[in-house]
């Protein structure tokens, strides 16, 4: 009979040689456990939520790149066994796990890292992720992320982060689907960094974000994210880009330019009355 030797344990951070010690994991699976950090998955974790019914914070750092379908199923089963999650950090999940998360009204934060594989097209009917406020993705391959966003609603989302690799088609669609997830009136923070990809026309992409009227922080890294603020004949439609942006985002508190001469652009002066919360302007 397997008995937990720490029946009142609240937090577990399992480090070291987990594969060798995993047979003894049950010693730490307390019914009072609320936070659990695991380096890899093991069959013992499949029923984690059953043994630790009140676990709220689950973090799995398993590098499952290239692992079998059974390994992804184990991760999904582990997550699905947890009924009271508030925060989740783990490799990409399958459709069944996302369906489970969409039904968890306790869930506030989701962080996904690794290789996002295609989702099962027959199981994409998710309930609205009612209370999720933060979505963060750090992905080597983002296949499947666009599909997830296209079939999901995040009516409470305030922060969206993405770091990873995407094709030009995926980049354009990422910006588009963000505005279709019922997030226009809630999203306050957007941070998107693309590895090894240069956006040719960033202004066109950024204009897709103008619908987020509550935006307070925007960080974009496209390797060479040139936004033209002057009367460049190559981009004649971008002359009023700054004024258009600041009018769309009246709650932006600060603005930083790479070009020291940019703060003398007429658009900066014109934008000031539209931004009552704007308190910092700097150039570097």
C-alpha cells in the first residue's frame, strides 16, 4: 500500500534524477498539496489531481520534443485530472486537455513551452476560457496555436505573450485571430517576439492591434521592426501612423523611440491630447 509520508505537504518542487526516483513520487503526493513542480512526467502523475485534489499550481518542465503520442496523452491525462487549477505551466497539450481547461473557472494563468503540434480537428469545441487573464507561449514550432485561438474565447484576457518561430502566414494570422477571441475590451499587455523572422511591413500588422482599446503595454520584436514615422515615399500611408496608434490606445503610459529625432515628429505633438495617461517620452 502506497502511503504519503508528508500528509500536510503544501508545495513540492521535485528536482534531481527524477527518472530514478519516480517510483517514490507517491511519498510526496499529499492530499493537501497545492503547488507541484515536476521536471518530467511519469505514470505516477497520471492521477495527480485525484491524489492531490486541491492542487492549484502545476508546472511540468518535461522536454517532450519528439516524444511519442503516449507521452502527450500522459501529459493530457495529468492535466485533466486536476480540477482546481489556478496556474498551469507545461508543454503543449492536446485538444482534450484544452477542452478540460476551458471548463475550469478557477484557471487564471496558462504558460506553454515546447513544440505546439496540430490539434485534433474533430475536438475543437471549447467552452469560453472565462477567467484566464494571462496566456504565455514560448514555442519552437507554433503549429496548432492559430487553430486554438481561432476556436477559443478569452473574455477576461489581459496579457498575451508569444516567443517563438512562425511563418509569415502564421504571423499575419496571429495578429488577426487575437482580435477575434473576445479580447478587444480586456487585453492590456501584448508581447510578441519572433525568432529569425523579419516583418516587411510592420505598420500593416500593428494596425490589426488598434482594436485593443485598453492596451497599456506593447512590446514587439521582429528582428528589424522598422516603423516609419516620417514622410517616406516608400510608405506614404504611414505618415500618420503614430497619431493613429496613440488615438487607438489612449491608455498607453509611455513611448520609447530608437531614433532620437523621432520625438520631434509632428505626430507626437498631435497625439498628446489623445493620451491622458501618457507620462513618459524618451529616445535612445
